[in-house]
């Protein structure tokens, strides 16, 4: 019988360094799950779940519990992981003793551990060469020897086993004896336990390393544009989920991360609307007894059932105590193919546009006024993480510097703004223009004279806010750029390159990229990007205003539906208003400068482009653009502005020879 286990350390007790390493280990497996990678020393099955802080689920080895599953047979296996940044496998190392004690307890708990299929892993960064060589030999022998007799024979055989193998085996025996209430394990018990135990070395926690390079390679199969941003975003999400001890699945990860891993040449999935059986008809849904409540819940879109402040918002929306709301919510979710689902502690509404088409007539002026009040309350909150320096900000979740309302609620409210702004006509019982006016007013209140902290807090929501009302969104950016000091100057200054650090301009750039697809907004967007580029002090992140400008206007694959004349007008306008940026842009657009391109953010709520859109640039149009760029670079206006240029770059000379 195992001893009463000692509490295994977690991110709240190990200090910043331990938490930093643990978060990166957990993020590594999330990256593998997203990229359809595989877990070491286990069958090559996809990762289905990653449970963080597994103590709540009955595990003693609790830093992470991975569940992999064969998609054909539904057979599953688990890896129980304990993360320690550094450790020595010696008799006197109490930390190793705690790891073994937790592992022995789990090993003997048949309700959570299958000795024939599952494994327990100590995941560490720093382990001595002696420990590595001898311990790995022992564990390999335990895994592959046909029985305990062969295992002990091989370990004890001189010149066959490493010199310290017997000593390290004694270390395991001692700590397992302590874990087993002072009783020695039989040879068979020791052999069986070691066959399920692994020591995995991960050189994470620095900005370089083999594991990080491999993870970057996995990410690059889906997202080449900004691999470091994607990795930092995964780490950030893991730190947020770690605090609440959440089980991570693909279903409850943020939408922006899922989009980063959405496209892969070898993967084609059945459309989601074909996966389920035929659902309720529109008439059935609108006559359902709780259809009015469902229509109101559509306005907020989703919330965390584990966040008390989120619950208060639902209560405010339905004008009932949350305890009275919950039976209604559960009844809605139990309906056939209900649009309201519960996933990993969050209530989410699917197929929002179709649902609004059905239930829009059940929403009235006072409901939209209530929605406006809720958005103002939730989205005006400044992220407390900005009370920390940028070098300490990765510890924000651990230190409790998190927003009052969940990221789930915040993201869904931003989506609801975009939904309302683009489908205002579906609110048939509301005063004409009521929906459009509310969205316009909300954008003005959220962004007018917003501080850099407020812009940065809204960073991940800005693509949705951009589509909610493009003209008002662009107006607020233009106003912000005219302020002194300009909030974007400080946002650029916040950029970091270390682990856990991020930038806070990406969401704004994605919002502008989304609007640039529409010819109506193109000139205005590129002028804003030009001015942002002037404020950009540079950094290691790929997401920069000049790069967005380049990919929007790239001659062989422009990422806008605007015609050639409109694109020329946009470039001329940038050159006139921002000559330095215009010069740099023209050099980026000239032949042979960019032979590959990355996809820009595409609009989600506005029907500007189809999912199968292609530029289809003819050879004649391509060279017409290049001649135009070359002529523009050589205009007196630019050459006088750049007198330091002795002669045109080679790429310009190539254009003139065409």
C-alpha cells in the first residue's frame, strides 16, 4: 500500500522558473495536438486531451495527463507527466523521492492507470550525463526484456551494462521502498513499475534548443508567416488554462489558434454541417418554449461556467438569478442538435448566423440596449497584466493579473458585435438602424482616445471589431494616429522576443488586412498601414505594418479584390503621404524580391471574398505592375526625397530591361 502522497509542486508554488518551464512543456504537447503530432514512447495516435493540474482528477503525477486515442478503434492510452526543471536521480534527492512516490501511487490505482498500456514520465531539462546514461539503460531494459529474470541479469552483467547501472537501480529501490510504506518491492513489482516509467529530456525554457526547433517545424507545416507568434500564443493559452486546471481539447482552444492550424495539405475533413443527423427546423426552433432565452444568449455567444463574473452577465441578460437560468440553459442544450453546447466548462453557441436568421425576430430594442451595456462593461476592462513589466508579463496568470471576465466571453462578445453589425436587417422587431447605431456607438466608446493598454487589451478582438463597422473602426485608428502621444508608439515599444512575450499589434494588422480585401476600404487601409509603419520601431516579430502592406499589394498575388487601377491608386497615395514608407514598399514589390507569399487574414463576417478566391494575375498584368513600380521609384518626387540613393537597385534596373 502506498504512503499518503505529498502534494506535488505546481506553478503556484515552484516559483517563476519552474512555472516557466512547466508551461513550455505543456505548450509543447498542445502544439503537438494542434499539429497532429505524436507523444514520445507511445503509439502514433493523435492527442485527444491534455489535462492540466490532474490532482483534481485523482492523479498524483499531476502536471499534465495526456490522452491519446486510435481514431479507428477508439482505444486510448495515457501518459502521466511530472515536470521538474532539474533533478538528480540519487538516494538523497527528496524531489526525486516525491516523483517516485506520486508515480507509485498512480501505478497502483487501477481506476486511472492501466499497467499494460499507460506510462508515467518524469519530464526534465537538466539531468547529469551519468544519470541519463545509466537510467535510460535501466528503463529500456525494463521495457524490452522478456521477463524480470532477463531484466535483472542484463542490468547486473558487467561490461554489458553501464558502470553505474546497479547503483541507479538501488536508487529506484530505495525511493520505491519509501513510497511503499517501508516495504521492499519484489523483483517482479520493480520490473513492472520500471517498464511503465520514463524519463524524458526536453531542452525547453531557453530561446534555443532542439525541442523548440522541432516544435517550430511542426508549426511551420501550417503557419509559416509568424511561427514565433503562434508558439508564444500557445504558451499564453496554456498559462491561462493552467490556473483553472482545465482539460485542453481542440474544441475548447481559442479560435485564432485553431485557424493557425486549420490548413494542411494532407488533411481533409467532412464539413461540420454533415457530421450530425438532421436537426430541428426553423419553425420547430422558434416555437420552442425557451426560444426567447436562446435568442438572448445568442447576443453574448458564449461564456465560462467557471467564471462567476461571466455568470453575472448571463443573469443580467436573462434577468434571472444564474441558478434559475441554468435549468433553462441545460434544457436548451438537450434539444436535438442544439446550437448551445457545453464543452470543457464553457457554454458556446454554434452556427450563429443561421440562428440569428431564425430567432432575430425575438430580439427587441431593449435587448440590444442591454447588450450594449454588457459590452461596455466587459470590453472596457484593462488587462491587469499591463501592471507588470513586459519581461514579467508571462507570469501574469500565475500572479492573478487576469481580466475579470473570461477570454471566452470577451471573444464571443466581439464576435456578436461583428454578427450584429453585418446582419442588422435580421433584427426585424427593432427600430430601423438600431443595431447599426449601437455597434457604431460601441466602437466609438471602446476606441475613442483609448490608451495603449486598452488597445493592447483588445488586441485579439480587433479583427472582429474591424468587421463590425469598418468605417467607424478605420476612423478610430486614424484618430488614434493623430494623438500626441500616439498609443501605438507604446504598443510597438512593448514588443519582446523572449519566451512568453508577445506583441500587441497583430490583432490590429489582421483587422486591417481583413478590410483591405474590400476595394471600398483599400486606399484607406493602406494609408493607415503606411502611417503605422512610420511609427514601427522594428523588432523580431514578422507581423509588421510594412509586411501587411506588401502582402496586400504583391503584384503576382494581391490579397485584395480591388482591380489594378485601385491598387495603383493605393500605392500612389502611400508614396505621397508617407514617402519613406512608400519607397520601402516599392522596393518590396519589385521583381524577385518576394518569390513566396503568406496568407493574410480573411474576413469572417463580411462576404467580400469566397473561400476559393484566387488572384489569377495574367503575365501582362504582372509586368504592367512591375513597370509601374519601376516608373514610380524613378519619379522626381521620390528620387529627390531619397537623394542618398546613388543609383537604382538592381531589381529596378531589371524592370527597365523587360
